C-alpha cells in the first residue's frame, strides 16, 4: 500500500479504499464515483465530498467521480468526524524523550480511535497537543482502564519498543478494588485460556491450553472490600477483568464482567476501579531503566 498523499487532519490519518481487480469484484463499476457510492455507506456524504474534491488519488489529485474505474488503485479521504464530549479527566504526560511519550491515561478514554471514540482518544489528543504526527502506541489499555501508557514518537523506533511488550519484557503492575473473599488463599495465581470472538463485548474463558496468567495479591482490606495488586504475565483482551470476575472477585465499576450491563452513557462518577499502576522496562535503544507510576487514585465503595 502506498503512503497517504493527504496529511493528517486533527491528528487523524486519512482513510483509504482500494478498487478491486476483475477477479475480486462482485460487480463492475464504470466510474470511480459509482464505486465510491456503492462501497461507502453514506451516499449523501460521498456526493458532497466529491463535489468538494475531498477524495484524491495516490498522487493527491482530487477526484470528481467521473474518472473511469481503475482496478487495484487507491482512493484516499478523511472521514467526517462527529463531535465528541470532552472526557472530564486529565491526560497527563509523565515523561517525554526523543523516542517516547509516557502518558497517564484517564478512565473512559480509548487508547486509539475506534467506533464513536475518535478525537477524544489518547493517541489523537497527544498527537495534536504535542505536535507529534507519527506518535503511535507501543501497547494498549482498555478504554475503561486508567494508568501508564507508552507511545513511540517516530516510525523508525516503533518496532524496537513494540518488541519490549510482545516479548513480555515489560513488567506491569495493576491495582484494583474488588470484593474480599477470606476463603481464598493469597497470593492467587489465575491461569486459563481466553478467547475474544468478533462481535462479542466480552472475552471468554474456554477449555484448552492456557494462554493467560495473572498473579493476584492483597494489598489492603477494608471491611468486605480489598485493594488488589495484579501482575499479569500475559496480555490478553480484558484479561484482568475476566479472570477476577471468574474467581468471584468482579472489579468495582465493571460494566462487562461478570454480566454485561444495559447500554447506557458513561457514568463519570463511577469509573472502573482498575489502574495500570506501574510499568518498568529496559529501554531497547539506550539501555536506560525506565520506571513509571500512575497518579490515578482508586475509590473504595461506600458500603
């Protein structure tokens, strides 16, 4: 795929569609405009964007839609972005180097754009605020989880830092509030096989070879609640939330585990009580020992 001929807009990369070849296409299109109207869902927007010259070819030349259909060629454009409410928690930069930005991500903020969450994501906010168009996440946190998040500043260093997380060389420590069960023996090691099916909000524990492991330690007990220290060995989707709920220790404020809550707007007064508290790793490029901690506090239930 060629590089985008369009610059970022509001921190967002341009989108693209590829015109299929004869063996791939399910129908024939006479013009580029006919293809775009058929392939993209918002037909009214396609017409207005063509009129405004917002679709371009690989050279950045605006398309009118009347051009003959060209198999295997790319069309680039910026998707319209709906207004988003600002998330009422700070996104704090903990450290910035030539290669890295370390952020303290708040709850309710996605790491990267997805679905309805686009401009109010950690990646896009930091790209715009810091003027770093090549910023990219070295790993990810769930939208509802707060805490330490690592970004790379330049394309050429992405692989080195991504390798730190893919090889499990980074030491991650989380904290969470959940019920306290005195019948369980701590420290508790949770091991199982997690799968996440497309279209399902929840991940699931299934029979089979384990691919997820978490060490659970009790840091503090208050009445029927505890603050837990969670040390994941692996990094499966929703791993901590799912494994804790399966152990009978569902995290306070979790709308997905053990039961999916009714679809409702985010309740900023009741965030998920899960923080990526500490992250340690050896910098693969300069050998520095990096150690970062989140400043987000956990809130104990009132009863």
